[in-house]
């Protein structure tokens, strides 16, 4: 009897440890931000998903921009950081918060679950290669699980030429890929798979003509000619004074801002920007 009780106790300890190890570390600051947003916008849970995403995004105005917050450690972790945002984590956090508010049991655990579901392939974190590093795949994967709807094709967009390889050809630039040929090989296979698929974008010259089809809260990316990647920036679109503008975590401004010019003009600021992919948050 004692041996059975001891075995049960050991199993309990091991099981408990594995659960705790899977729990993300969340600072008191980030817990406070999450709770504040969930409480502040609880009354808005009946809004369309995109409207709620935008309303949450506007509440992040002036939050500091900090790059590479997901890559502080070599081992992959579900990073919860809402007080330091880059362009991608800004969009992800806004979508995760909106989905949490509309969920049956809104709270920090639900937010963590939503964020994992948005950030990782098939919604499950399983090492560095499981993160949706390329935003074209981010759109595809999240559309498959009915988080968003890809809009460029229905808006009359063009096929986006892709030849992804920046990560597998520059592994020394990524902490998690240094001296990790197996993980680098996984990334390369993913790059080849994505590059072989069909994605659509709105060319820069056409964006102004489709502004009427854009909705508040649409998540947008800037497609680019930079070799080896698909997009150079991510943000959220909003209507303002009859035009479409960009709400984004800006590395130039070093904070979350609204673009000074309409998004159609913003697209022309860099010669390497070719257009935009649009992902609409859905219920």
C-alpha cells in the first residue's frame, strides 16, 4: 500500500511540474494590462470582431515599440508581453484580446490560449519551428482555423510571388538556429512549402481603388521585394476622414501610432514595398 501511495505521489509531482512548466511566465505589468483590457472592453463584446480589434488597438496608442521580444531565449516559450510591442505582436495581442473578450470564459488563461492559437502552426507551440514566422503562412494558418479571412483575392488582388529562404540561409542571425542544423532544416522545408502555395496581395497602385472594401480592424501586411521574405511590416487598418489609415507599432516612431498619411500613400514610401495582404478578423 505504501509503495502504491509513493508511486501515486511521484506521478502527481511529475504531472504537476509538467503543467507548471507549460504555463507562460507573465509579469505583473502584463497581467495588469490584460485584466484592464478585458474589463474595459467587456461591454463591447457584441461589436463585430474587427471593430473590437481596432478599439483595443487604439487603446495601445503610444505603447513603446521594442523589437524581437519573442526571441529573448533559445528555447521557445509563449511570450506574453503587452508593454513592449513590435508590429507583429501588436496585431497578435489585439486579435487575441478581442477573441478572449468574446469567449465564454474571458481571463488570463483564455488569453494565453488564444495567443498560442494565433501565433503557432495549427494553434500549438511545439518548438521554434512551430511559430508562424512568415506572415503569409500566418494568414493561411489562422484562416484555416477561422480566426481571420484572407481578403486580397476577393478584392481583385494579384498572385504574390514568393521565394522564402531568409531564415534557412542566414541561421546565424537567429539565436534559435545557431548550431541547430535539424531545426534549420525544418525551417527550410516550411519555407519551400509556403513558397509553392498561392497567396494574393493588393498591389500598391491598386490600393486606393479598393479602399471602400476595407473594414475597420482589418489586419494588413506590407509585401516586399526584399529577397527571401514575404512582408516587411504589419498593422491594423482604420477609417478616418473618409480614407484608410494604418495603426501600427512603428520602429521609426518607437511606439504605437496612426500613420500621418492615408495607407495608400504610406505604401509608396518605400520602393521595396509592392502592396498589401489583408486579413479580416472574423467571429
